[in-house]
C-alpha cells in the first residue's frame, strides 16, 4: 500500500522533527549504540601524553651570552642589531651605537636616544650635541680626537617615555661589554639612565660632580646637555665638573 503523504505534508513533518531536535534519520537496520561504545578502547592512565611546557627565555641571560660573544665593537654592534628581546627596538628607526673615537681616554654615556638621535643614528644629535661639543672644546677635548660617545640604551623609547627598569637591565650587559671593548680610562655618565645602568643609582642632580668607581673605571656623573639647554643655571655646575675631569686627565698624562 502506497503512502498517502504528498510532498508538502512530508516536508512539514520533517521540519517538525528537526525543530524537535532530530539530527539524523533512522536507518534500515537497528544500531545498538551501547555495544558500539563498549568497543571504543579506553586510554590507560599511564599512557596520557605528557605536556611539555616550553622553557621561558630570560632576556637578560640572552643579552649576557650575546655580549660575551662579541670580540670587537663591530661584532657587538651586530649582536645588538640581532637582539630581538627588547621591545624598544620595534618602535625605533635606527640603532644608536656610538660616535667619536673608540679607544679614547674619555667615554661619555648619555641617556636613551631621543627623536634626533633616532633619526641620525648617533648619540647627542641636534642642539644637545652642539652644546656638548662646546663643553668638550673648553677643556681641549673633541669627538674627532679624544672622546667616545654612546647611549645607555641603543633604541629610542616610544614618545620619549620613562624607561622601564627591565629595559635598562636587559641592555646593561651590552653596555658593559661596550666599555670593555672601547677601553676608556674615564666614564662620564650624563643623565639618570646612564647612572642607573652603570651605578645602579638615580638622581643626577645629587650624583653629579662626585667621582665614583664602576666596572674598573673612574666614573663622573654629569648633567646631560639637553637638561642644561632648559636649565641654564646648571651650566656653572657643569663647568665645575668639566674642570674636575680635566684635572684628572692632566694628573695621569
């Protein structure tokens, strides 16, 4: 006997089944789903695959390894260019490495690069560099002859934001290796970032003019030239610091 259902009635009944939650049609042969579940092999407790967590990378440890591997200033620069763990690098235009004469008796370490330094790829660019040149010339020093320049960090912080202690700690191994390879007699630390990196201290207004020892070198903190441009009254203290540096240089000649 043929079914009396027409197409539209059958479609309506099927739609009703779907709305009730039916997801499959009944087959021609019955299926014992309990029997099927019993045939599925159960995983043994001791066969659970172990989850191996990736080892976290310590950026400072990686920086130490890369810095120690550098055998000269060119290879140190290459190590910095290949270092990918410092987020500052992603927002900077250029690596700011050095200027002046490597091997000079005086090595000046400035703050982190600003906009002008980032564009030029050299420390103390723009007006601060012009003032620094005049300051050095006043005590018979020059970037062209007997002074070497670098920055506490090689990349500009975004929008000149305050430096994070983690960023400074990450770059200290490179900076210390830079000093070892440049072999100066004296370090001049211009600014808080340089003092924090080398001395572990901040407060340039309090630290300036006081000779200290770090990394086997005589160290003199000074006010950076960009601060002096905005605070002319500080130039008297800067002149006193320059005379102190000149006296040390003369005493060892």
